[in-house]
C-alpha cells in the first residue's frame, strides 16, 4: 500500500444510474437490486428502489453503495411484491450529497403519485423551481422539480402532462418515471445521456446501460431515441411523445470513462471504442519502451490495445485493492489503494490513462514510478484535453482547476478544436513524454467517418464534447452551479462545501 499523501483525485466523478422494470410476473424489487449493482460505477453516493403493487408505492433510499443501503434480504422483502419498480444510484451533479437528495423521489398530490429517477442535469432548474406552486419540495435537486411540475399540471392524462412539462426542460436528462401502474422512459432532445430499452420474460426494462441485462436475464431491444418519451404498461412499450430533434449530442465521455466496457451505447461497444483509442494513440504517438501499464481501472482497455498494437509487453504495474469499500472514501484516497506489482527497475514505462483532470495525481504517480526504478515514464491519455466544465451531468471541477485549461493556448488547433501547451503539462507532470489522443482520433474511435478530411468539423458530429472544446450545444445561462438550489431551502450547515 502506498502511503504517499496526495491532495486530490485525478478522476471526474460519475453521473447517475437509472433503472426501471415493468414485469408483474417477476420479483421487481430483487431484479432492480441486481441491476443497481451492475450500475454501481455510475454513482456511489446513494441508492434507492421504489416498488409499486399497482395501488401504492414502497420506497427505500439511503446513503452509500447498493450493498450499504440494502444490507439484508429483509430490506428487499420489505419492498413487497410489485408490478413495477424504479431504481437509482446517485452521484450528485445538482444539490449536495445528502439523504434528502437521494433518489428515487416519491411525490404525491391528491390521488396522484409519481416516482422519478434522473441521470443528467437541468440547466434551468432555478427558473423551473419558480413554477412549482403547490407542492413542498423536500430536496435541492432539479429532479424533484420535474415530478412536482408533472403532478401540478392541470392536464387530464399523463401523456398530456408530459407534453406540457418536457418542452420546458433545458439540459441533459434520461428519466425513469413511474405512476402506480405505468412506467415511463424519457430522453432529452439531444440524447446526451443514455437510456436503453430491454425485454425480460413478459416484461420490459429501462436502464442507463445494457451491461446489466445478461445478469438479470434481459435482452437488448433498442435505445430510447433522443427526445422520445416511452410509456410501458401491460401492452408493452409505446412512444407517446417525441420532441423535435434539431441536433444530437451524445456524451462522448461515456466512451472515455463513465460507461462499463461491456455496454453498447449510441450503437458502439464502449470496450471497442476504448480499444480503438489505444490503437490510435500508438499511431499518433509511437514510443520505444519496455512495458505498457494502465492506471486501474478505466485505463485498462486502452492500455491493453496500446500494448497489442505497439508490440510492447503489457504489465499490470499497479494493483488496486478491489476489496476496499468505497462508501466514504475521501477524494485523495485513490492512490492509497494502489500497490506496485512489477519490477520497474531500469524499465522504460508507458502509462495509459483514460483522462486527466487536475493533474496532481498523475504528477505524484510519475514520481512514484521513478522511485520504484523506472528510467523513463511516457504518458498517453486516451481522451483529448479536458478544458471546460460539464454542465450536463458530469461533476467536473471549475475551469481554473482543470490542468488543460490552465495551459490552454489562444490559437485553436483546427475548426472547433482547442489547443493546449502539452509541453508545459509534460513539465508539470514530470514525464519524459506526454501525449493526448486528438479530438479527431477520439471521434474516429467512436465510429465517426471523415475525420481525416481537411475541413472536418467536430461540431457537426452527433456528439457532445463541450468539456473538450468549450462549445455547449445547449446554450448556458452563465449561473450554472451544482448548489444553485440549496439556498434558501436548507440551513447552511447542510450545504456541502465545494
Ligand atoms: S461536456 Fe463532456 S462530460 Fe459533459 S456531456 Fe458533454 S462530453 Fe459529456
């Protein structure tokens, strides 16, 4: 175990994982529990499951991992038999990490009940909150506002209520929503966040990723389309509303870091995209070395592909202790879980990581490898520089904390592509060489054609890459802040400090 004191984690935090099931013949609570286990990588702050038996909901939410919230069989059994369920794993992108913000939310008004789980981030939540007139909100998230607006709508059918509320939302959202006997799956018109429809026996599931399907016995049917709203009842899924789609903007960072490699998103295998990134890095930045090693775990797939393509032997190099619970891990703890697993003495090492955020962890990592005898340390990053914050659901540091932003050049690299002073970053990190994959390279790995054309414009692709080029396909209002809904709802001691 390494005792080195490191100040900040180099990683971005995941977003959220949503899951829903309509299957009156199956144990929906247990099924949702297994699915949330499979989506644990998308959120580790809180977890929850709501089950409806057709008449009323039972809900359990708590802080921590799925296994911390649902510790015993009794916890699952207490949710009862049901016809449908909604599950959520949270990493906070709006509102602090607190039990009052754990999802799913259950809201009631008169005879109506609604449960909601959200992956994404609304950028007009302050404005939306002012529209909630009757319902008292219990959280400081954007998600609960949407449920309140749906409940307060004067329209008579759920379809009409959705058609009234959805066009008012600005931002990224994949919702799984349920009434007592209906399940809804909804994606924003740009399709920023994923949502997959699957089949299970005589029922149906909705999930942030399809990697959970084999484990629960479900099969992939299709992705919910950008702007589409699907309703699921005993007759199966039906599109009941479609928002106008002017342009698509699937989050390319799902491929880089967020999603599991055994998921298929936006028509591409996440693992394959990461492999192609490793191969493209060899083409763009070949190097002579004795060993290729990843930073566990998200850099592994690209590192293996880099080793295979370059012919340089792959070595695990560092080992992460998989058995340390992550429930209350502090941001500086990642490195303390690492151990060195290779003889680095006299070796020239290539380190492949998926992304670099602040740079401090990588700097310490390079110094550590040298202490263990590495003679050369070459860094290859399987994503372009992260120059700008994400406002669409990934929790990123402020712009001035991002290492690529600190070393951003004024002159752009090409059409809609930022340039950074890589040599300065290399010096800061203390590596012998340091290379990011190009934005074109990442897009090529993600299946985009024509990246080699002279006038290739990344903005014309169906991806969001705002954190890499600063161009936000949903215009920002300038006041976006993770904690924008905190005050004055809650006393200051409940507000997580940024
Ligand atoms: S800004 Fe980056 S992380 Fe956020 S949605 Fe766009 S590509 Fe994904």
